């Protein structure tokens, strides 16, 4: 939303559909499931690669990012994370 890729009304529609985070434009919910339609239909980045064959590293920090980091890790959308010490401690405390 802040980068201008989506409008405020699309942001609200994504949130209403359960969207909590995105990886290179692909929006997903708390379970790590991709949100159907809305903006995911027009994402021009490559689809997320298989984590069995590729290294997919997220770069995220801050308390407001925790739900998205957890969803991405639990659904195995990522298999690596670069973050700060405070966010890492909060992640460890939540599992």
C-alpha cells in the first residue's frame, strides 16, 4: 500500500479477506495461504519457488511483522530469515 502497488480500497479488501503479509507482492493470510483474487491476480513477480529446491530468505523485523513471519515459516513459504535480535526473541517466545 505504501509503495503505491495497491490502493487503499484494495488494502481494505485484502485485510477483510484475511491478508496479513506479503512476499514479493503475493499476499497471504495467518495460515500462510495465498489470498485468491484481489491483487494476487496481477502480481508480476515470479511465483514463490519450491523451498525443497530453493533457498527463500525473508527479511523482516518488528513486532507488527510477527504474524506474517510466523505464517510464512509455519506454511514453509520461507526457509530462512534475516531479522533483528528483538524480533528473533519474540519469535522464539511465541513457539
